C-alpha cells in the first residue's frame, strides 16, 4: 500500500462546539498528521456584533463542520488528497522500480540508474540524520527542498554545481510526484540554481603525454584487451555504453571503420567512426576479427564473447587497477581518454570539424569547448589594423 498504516488516525476528530465568554468561538479537534497529535481548530465569532446573529451563525457553522468531519474531512489535508499521505520512502522505491525497468528495456543508461540511486541514498541519509520518521509526501515541499539543498551545499560543503545537480534531480522526482497526483505543484521548480548557467571549457582533466605513455606501456604488458578499449575511447571517442554493444561484425578493417548502431548511440543515430593506423594494428595483432561475428567485442574480462557486460566495468577497472598501479590522481578518469583524444585531435589537425565528426557532436560549438587555450588565435586582419586613435 502507498498510504501509511495509521491513515485512519487522520480521520479522528472531536465534534465542533460553541464556546462563549469574553471571546466567542467555535472549536473542534482533528488529528494533525505532521505533529501526530490531536490539534484544536478555532473559528472566532466576535466580529459578528449581535449576540442573536452570532449564535445563529455558530449553530449553522457547527452543523456544517460536523457533517464534513463525519465524512472524513480534515482541514490539514483539505488542499491535498489522500495520496499526499503516502510514505515518501515507498514512493521513492516505486520511482526506482520504474526506472530500473526502463534500464532493463534499454531506455536509459546504467549510469543514469546509478546516479538516481546515489541521489536517493544521500536523501535517505539526510532523512535519517534529522530523524524524519514516517515522512509523508506532503512534507516534500519547497521548505524541505531548500533545507535539504542547504545541507548539501553548506553542511557537506559540496560545490554549487553539485548542489544544482541535486536540484535538477529533485525537479525530476517532483515532476514524477505531480504526474501521478501525489502533489499538485512541483516544490523544486521555483528553487533557483546557484551556479551560473553558462557553458565554459570542459572541466575534465586531459592526460599529459607522459601519463599516456605510462598507461599504454602498463596495459600493453598487463591487459591488451583493456588497452584496446582505451584506444577505442581515445582514437574513436566511442562511449563506454556504446562499446559494450559493439559486435565483431561492426568492425570493418578494409574500410577502417567501426559501425555504431543508433539504438545504442547517445544521439540514437547510426554512425561510423574511423579506425586510425595504430588502432588497426592492435586489432590485427589481437586477431579480433577471427572471433564469431555475433560476439561482443568486450565481454567478460574485456575479451570478445557472447555475453553483454555493464559499462561501469570499464571505469571500475581503471579506478581499481590502472589508477592504483600507476598512482594516477583522481582527476584522471577512464572517460578522460575521450576528452584527451578530442583535444589531441584538434591540436594535431588544427581543424575542429575533423574532431567533431569523429566524436559525433551534433554541433561544432560542442567540439570547440575542447579547443586548448594555447590554440585560440586572434584575427589576422584585426592584428594588421593600422587605424589611428
């Protein structure tokens, strides 16, 4: 069930009655689910001058109130509905079940599921730390969202960008709640971002040439299959998820291309990427094309095989084995090979269009983000401007 087991308590009430004296008012008690106690509601009547009219109005008000209370009406939830008293943790679980099904059907990436789990783990940690027991969906309001984001930003001392990423996820979850009628309005939509909404140069770290040589030498000696994956990421900019779906039949050494099926590509478009000579030589040396054509290029142990593997295995091997063996800083990630490949290609050819096509960016402005600062040139015609001031 969505609703808390003690939902019947919400319907408990003490009938309305008239209280007279210096102050006239109608009072009644109803269960306040937030405080978990019976709370008094009070409607003042002194604004009605004549006592006879005041009593007559009070009698009619009492009849109406008691009739509504008998039906289960509760002023604390009058603006909501019973679904707003679903336990928040239960709704979070169902949100994850839905998205795990999407992942199983190939609609979202594994990295997306892992990020959702991470966001909810942090939210659960916050709920437990502040002892919010039996937290209902109605409590997931703007005030709660702001306090939680302040906790992320101030208490955990995370960056404004990270805080804004949490806000982005809370908006996603809020829309889920609105769509399924748990709440009427998203509490996160009106919360402002902290960081500047600008696109600057990529904030990922590229691998220096000496580190690239160390990585290549280590993998050449210890794991050629992972060296192959690293070269495909560096030379062809094929994303880890896309790599897990490459089959032997997708590799055409005569044309020097790898086919990327649209259903596994980030932009959902069929495409080919070019295999450079260094990568071609490694594929031939390893006899990759001798395997059955329907084999995945990367299966267990990153070797060709029949079974599909998870994309996260690439980054895990990099972090637990390569980084540890070479004592690499945390800023150098497996995905940094892709960023390094784009940057090095722009530097080598001095033509971002070549890098754009190989990386399959939809717009040249995306590729230009990777342009090294020392390659940014001034306009020659302006340099030669001899106008006087």
